[in-house]
């Protein structure tokens, strides 16, 4: 069956002066939208930074959140977004034939640069996802430290898998499992929308579950913000340890002053840290091996690998009805040997990237364990800058204005 | 390091080190990715269907994230045979060749048929009604000149970061094209 032009019927010679209708089509000015999007991003980031550092006010950040949900969320349909841009950047890293557009690149790098300068001001209200969760948030039930610590590994695992799937050009996982995009577009995959609604309901009672326990971009910003040059402060004056700010933080980023309350002697503590340090490389090797082991299964999500499975199954025992994939395979004049080669290439890429991803996952788990066991005395209420999203909520609770 | 014994100084050292590492990392990643950025006109940013690969499987209608798919049928009139018996218009098993709904291939009645002159009929697609199911395209490719073809309408398409049809397209027909190629017409190849 040919899908190309065939000339079964000759072109008619019209005698009545018939004119062919013209195509009607339009190509939107993508460039213009890119410029508008990047400008809005910069303006909103600027407002949040100004509000959190100069004005120390929550109101402008709230306004930014509303604008962001309205513009980036509902109006632009959640695309392009910084979270998803990780995938484009990663793919362009390993595959120069892939087109990385300037706007996507800027959406990736600008919030990171801001995070390096001022902390996670992007998350405060410029990110439509963070803004949406913040707008519905009423109460902050605190999640216990070990549970929160364990859950905070998930963004890194998600990031690792995202990189594997993007770099092998298999899937954009972030786009597929984007929980809020269905809400912004008022349609889409029911399961994913349901998940988004569950997350939103959760964010009523505990701040930003997506940001804290899922967002892979948040993981990157977390890392960068720890080293940020300027940092938000709960109060510009001295902390008087009144504990008033402690519960105001939606992401549980405020650490209370801490004496040595654990039953552990210093020697025991040191022994524990040393044990974790020894465990760290072992953990990395173990995770790398495990990921390498499951790599061929992960590869089955790749269309080339799946096609190979379908075609071999078909050739082993031809059925009456051909899968459309198999039909397309034959009608494009491809053959099994060539498919085999390209499948093997994909699988070997999967093996390589999965091993790297395993190393990353092991490293993150090990470092989290270490971080949780390193205890350092604090005399004041301090902000954990990796977690703080610069939302400015705590400022108002502090009597030391 | 001489200040190893002093915890304050040591902490300050690690803080500096962190800043340098983070800053250096950002510059390195930024520079490397910036080198991969393609200029706007040349970058392949628009999702489009390669009609040489498409087998009209019907997934274009159902897999787009839009409630009604951004894929619509277009007609290359200049290569159409203007047949009375159009393979894209009538069902193959139509009993009588009249415009009764049960004889129509198009489920939404998006194809308009107009008499031009003996024996020619003009077929045009009402894109507001078309849902991109590709039935007519299949019919025309099998029995006619193949002048009907599916296109992603760029003004309807959201330009998803990953087109959800592309991921299920059995023939790998959906790919990204540049601004100049945002539409591919059958009569202008
Ligand atoms: S953590 Fe992620 S989802 Fe939350 S605000 Fe930051 S970038 Fe957005
Ligand atoms: S600004 Fe204050 S309330 Fe907001 S995230 Fe940071 S520490 Fe928490
Ligand atoms: S999914 Fe692919 S093969 Fe099926 S109709 Fe669309 S472009 Fe054609
Ligand atoms: S890119 Fe999105 S909107 Fe456009 S055709 Fe594909 S799924 Fe539909």
C-alpha cells in the first residue's frame, strides 16, 4: 500500500475556468512567544528577589504566584517549563543533532543562576507548580525527619531515571508524568490528573509535596542554593529563639536550635559517621550494579526495542492481523538485521547511562545518611538553604522586625 | 591545610569551596549547553507528520493532548483526480453512491463535495469538523491519487516538549521540523 502520491487518475483539464482552492494554514510566531516567556520569567524572578531581600514582604510574592499560575500555567499550558527543560538540555548534551532552542536553554539556566545568587527564588512563586501548591496551602503538618529524609531521595532517583530516558531518546518522563499539566490544560491522561489532584489536596495540609518529594529540578536548585551568595534571613536582627517562625515554613526548612539531645555519646557519633563513610562507596557500587542489571528491562520502553520485540514475535509466528507498528516496519522497507543493530545500540546505551545513574543514586542516598547523622550545634533558628524556597512566609512571624 | 584544627575556619573554607564548585559547575554546564543551542530559524521546533511514513493508524485522533486533536486532514487539490467515485469520500462498501451519512467515510462529515463540471467533483476539508482520524487519507491513498494527507496544524498544536502522538505513532512519522518546513504539502515536494 503506497502512501506516496500516485497518479491513478490524471489531473483534470477544467474547461469552466475552475480555480484550485488555496491551502489555508498558519504558523504561529514561536520566536515572539519565546521572547515574551523569557521576559516574564526574568521580571517575575526580579520581583521575588526584590520582595524577599529588599522589601521583606510576602505580598508581591503572592502576586507573582497568581501571575505565574495564570500565565505559565493556564495560558501557556505549562510548556515550556524549567523542570522539563532538564531533558532537552541533557539530550542536547549527548546528541548534538538534537535542536536545543534558546528559550528552553534559558528556562533551564536562568533559575539556576538566580539560585546561585539568591537561593530558590524561582520556586517561591515563579514556578507555576510551586505557586499552585502554595496558593492552596493552608496548614503545615510536619512530616517526621527520617520520613522526610527518606522521601527527599526520590527527586534524585526521578532525576536519574529522567536522564537515562532522555539521553537515550526514549521518553521525556517529566512531560509524561507531569501532575499539574493536565489541570492547566483542563484535559489529558486521567491517571496523571488524578495524581495531580491528590498532590494538590495534600498541599492543603503540608506545604509543596511535589517540590519536596518529587521535583527533579528542585533537587538541582537545592544543591545550588546551599552555596548561594546571598541568603534570605528570617530576621535581619538577632534571633531571640521564640520559636514563632518554626511552624510557618511550608517546606520545613527552619531548623531549631539544637543541643546534644540524642542519647549518643560523641564517640558513638563519630563511629557512626565513619561507618557511613565506608558504606558510601559500597552503596554506589551496589546501586550501579543493580541499575546495570535492570537496564535491559528499562530499555523496553524504547520504541526501537519494542519494535524489535514485535517484529521478532511476528516473524516467529505470523498472525493474521499485523500490529500497525509491524505494518509500518515492512512498508518502510526495513529489515530485521538493521533493526537488530539499532536495538543493540539502544540497549548498550541504556546499560551505560543506567550504570552512571546507579552511581548517582548511591551517592545521594549515602550523602543523605551522612547529612542526617552529622550533628552540629545551633544557637539560633536557622534556615536550611537547600530546602528554603524563599517564600517569605516566616518573616511576618518573627517579632524581631 | 593549616587551619584544620579550627572548626570555624574549616567551615568557612568548605563554604568557599562549595561556592566555587557550584559557580564553576554552572558555568561549565551553561557553556556546554549554550554551544548546542540552535538559532531560532534553524532549530527543529515544530512537530509535524512525515506523510511518506504515516500509515493512518488512527492514533493521531486519540493521542493528542488536545481534546480535539491538533492533527487535521488537508487536501492537495492540485494533485487530486476530482473523481466522482472518491476513495476518501465514500466507504468502500457503500451500497448507493449518494451523500447519505451511512455511505460517508468521514465520521464527522468534514468533507464537502461540490460539482465542478462533468465529470469532476471538488472535495474540500472543513478543518473545524475534522478530528484527524485519517480514514479519508487511507481511502484516498488506497484507491485514489493520495492527495489527502494529515498535518499537525501549528496554530492548534501546543508544541508539547514531547508530542504525545509521536510516542505512540507506529511508523515514527512524527518528528520535529524547522520553521520553513512547518507544513509539508503533497503537491510542493
Ligand atoms: S521545587 Fe520544583 S516544582 Fe517546586 S517550585 Fe521549585 S522548580 Fe517548581
Ligand atoms: S522563606 Fe522562610 S518560610 Fe519560606 S521557605 Fe524559606 S525558611 Fe521557609
Ligand atoms: S499516529 Fe503516526 S501513523 Fe498513525 S495516523 Fe498519526 S502520523 Fe499516521
Ligand atoms: S505536540 Fe502536543 S498538541 Fe501538538 S500534536 Fe502533539 S500532542 Fe498534540
